[in-house]
């Protein structure tokens, strides 16, 4: 099979040519290597099944990554917590929390002292971000992951959680603040 640009797109070579790129893309977005491998396999299978629909308007690599992005979002959608499983307010106002009753910081965040844009690129930081997300209530972690790491729209997120936009925004805000605090404690210099 060739594209209109004359480039070879033989499905037999896809894993060899693009497997590492797809795996790195998936691994940066999911928490374990086995899930990343499964998502790459699902991507290649889906691409093979729909290969006749590939028009060649983009590169094959871009097309495969687009399919993988959808597979990753689907993976996180399947992780949706059961309704009523957690109440974010129970976590925020529980013992050892960081916010007061008016949702203000009890201890204000300190200066991180590093350039977050450069730090983000480091693998260790992503590992810490995933560790922080693991410590959050599942609904907050899932909301943050879908919105901020996968680019799911707020409307899609609200539909997934079957809630209003205001509630989605509150969940995302709290998740961001918890992640920020966790990174300050565990990655940056910590509170002063």
C-alpha cells in the first residue's frame, strides 16, 4: 500500500518503524509499561483495520499517533470511578488537609525555585507527577489526567462524570492544587 505521496505504508513494517515512538508517546501518558504496550498494540491493530481509510493527508506517523491518542483517552474513560465512590469534599476537609473551610491554603505554597517548563521535560518529574496523582482521590486524578495530560475538553469531562461544568471546574481546581502541593513537598524545595 502506498500513499498519494508515493511513500510505502506497508503494515508489516509499522511496528519496526514506529513502535518505539508510539511506545514512548503512550508511556509518557500512562502509568505502567504493560498498559503502554497494550495501547500500542491496540493502535496498530486499529490502524491495520482502517488502513484503507488512510488518505495520506498527514504522515503515517502522525496518523498512528492520532489513533494512539484516542486509545489513551478511551483507556482513561474506562477508569471512570463509580458514581458516589468518593466525595471530593470529604478529602479536602478531612484530617491533614491543606485547605481551610473557605478553600484557602492553610500553608501557602512556597517558591519552587526552578523553571517548571524545563523541569517538565525530565522523566523523573513525570514519575513524581504520576506518584502524586496516585495519592489523589481517583476522581480528581482521572479528571486531571484526562483534561491536562490527554487534552479532553471540559464538556467531554462533564459528560463522562455526568456532572455540571461548575463541578468539573471545582474538581480540576482541587486536583491542580493537590498536585501543586505534592510537587512542592516531594520534588521542589518544599514549604518554607
